[in-house]
C-alpha cells in the first residue's frame, strides 16, 4: 500500500468522523466548551 493510498483512506475516514460528530452537534458543543466563558 502506497503512502498516497494510505493518506487517501485516512482522509476519507477522518471526513466520515467529522460528519458524524457534526451531525451529533459534538463539534458545536466542543467549541463552546473550549471557549472561555463570557459572563
């Protein structure tokens, strides 16, 4: 397996996970949690 093929499959796996996390609203929650509170 060449590096390009490995990178391509890893990229596809990563994008799939991002879509799952985004669909679950996890990314929005994570970004909110990682910001310092405003109040």
